[in-house]
């Protein structure tokens, strides 16, 4: 997070109308052929319940020491920037878990930020990271590398070396990226990235989608083997701290965030909250921010959980794995039936199909998704399995 020093990027809230028109045209073509259009649904079936919405929570760990006096101390109990246990307690109250992104620059590389304010290898930080992982939270690098394949790969490998945990994804500090940064991350074995959004003064969707997507290779134009999570609701954005004279109080910040959440929920998409680890603490006077941003997050979580039907809370790495399983399934519509094939070596037992159009409502066992014009049906598959689903069953 970096308040007040970025240029403003204007963006409008809204789902891509082109996607909506394309889907409508495809459905019309299927109907002309006397077929039911079937696609892979955006969410899984968990314990027999088909999910309609998804919510992620993440924390950029930009700072862990309120001032230099805390660095080098084992006891951080009076340090207002060291809030890992507080986050676990808050999230447990809401029945959710999150991902934390830590600085872990590889010592063999020269990064654009030579001396971060802390390192994951420092004893109190490492202990906090290990406790998070032990309790089921996700830990991953808050990357500095983005300019070359070597610096990205070294940073990913170093994080695994020092923590003992293979990272599944990342978010870059200050959202830094170059045209080939995502290619380097995919080559380093990361499954997802959540860097492509704009730190601006209002909640908006820079990439025009509320779903994971595979970004394109800048050289070949083909999708990369990595998922981008750009559907971010961020503390600094909802509070308006990235512009001059745009700061918001708690009520106004919650209102800005809920506008984004309404669009995500309407699209049966994913919300990815990014609340910086230190924000249990008072913000600096320079930033002219509220005493605490935690109450804003609590308000947004309460709103989401009250308004998003059948939400689930995957860790970002868990969502990346689900999206990859889902992507490996082929769907074919035939007269009176749908054929699904799992082309991967991994099971996809949580797969759900979306059946489009009015005719889908009458299919036995299909559940209507409110406001979406689709009905969903579970269609779990084992590795390499092909299954035929009769629509008149």
C-alpha cells in the first residue's frame, strides 16, 4: 500500500457487456438447434451444496514494525504493526481464512527495493508465518521480482527454502509488473497472481471481470498457465487514500466497497479483499486515514455474508487449483443429454454444470441460480472419466 503517491486511474464499475452479449448469442444458437447450452459453473459443489458466490481475504504484509525500535526484538506484543494473531481471531469470528504475502527477496538477486522494512526470515516474523500455515492459513511471497525470469524464480524458490512451504501464488509489492511478469511467474510454478488491479480512489475492476482468467502471453497471444485474480476490494481504495482530498470515513468507505460487492454478487463472481496486515494500527497523520480500517472490513464482510447466497471462502491457492480442475473438463451438448469429459489426471469431484435458458429450469435435479438465468447441476468426475447426463432423468 502506498497512499497519496500514485496517479489516479479512473475506472467504471460494471461487468463486461460484450461477455453478456456473447453468452446470449451462444444460448440462442443452441436453442435454434434444439439443444440445452451447458457450461462449467463458476463455483464448486461442497458437501452436496452447489455454491453461488466466492470470497477471498488477503493481506499484504508491507510493514511489521511500527518503528525501528521493534526490529530485532522477540517480543512484539506491544508493537501496533504486528497483528497476525489479531487477524486470525477476527477471521475466525467470521468463519473464514486468508492469505498473507511476506517479503522474501532472494539474496542472490538485486531487486528494485534493496532494503524492505523486514524479512520473512527474521525470527518473530517467521514464527508468525509458520503459525499461520500450521492453523490452515496461506502464506506466500509479497514479490519484489518482476523484471526478469531469474529474479522471479529465485524469489519463489527462496520463499520455499526458508519457510518450507511451496507458494501457490503471489501479489507484487506496489503492484509492480512488466509485460512479461506473468510469464515469469507461471514459469516459476506459481498457480495464481493477484497484482493486476488499480490502486485508485474508487472501487473498480481494471480487468473488467469478477472471475479468474488466464492472461495472454505478450509474445504469442496465447493464454498463460497461471490465473489472475484482479477482482480486488482494497482498504486503501475504499478509504480513498490514493488521491488528494478523496479520503473517506468509515460509513463512506463501506458504501464504496459495497458498490463493488453488489456487482460481484450479481455476477456470481469472486470478491478478493486486500486488507494490509498493519491496519489494526492507527494510520499515520500523513495518510490522514481513520484510526482503524478494521471496522470498515468488518462492515463489508457482514454485508457480503448477508447478501451473497451460498458463498464459500477458498484460500487463493485453493481457488487456483479448483479453477484448473474445472478448466480441464470438456462439455458437449447433445439431443437430450450433456456429455462431460475430464481430460486431466486429477479428480474433479466438485464440478458443477450451468444449464442456460428457460428449458433448463424443468430439468430434474437442477437448481436455479437467483437472478442469473441459469440452473446448476452437480457433475463430479474422476480423473480421465467421461459421463453422460440425461436431461430427462
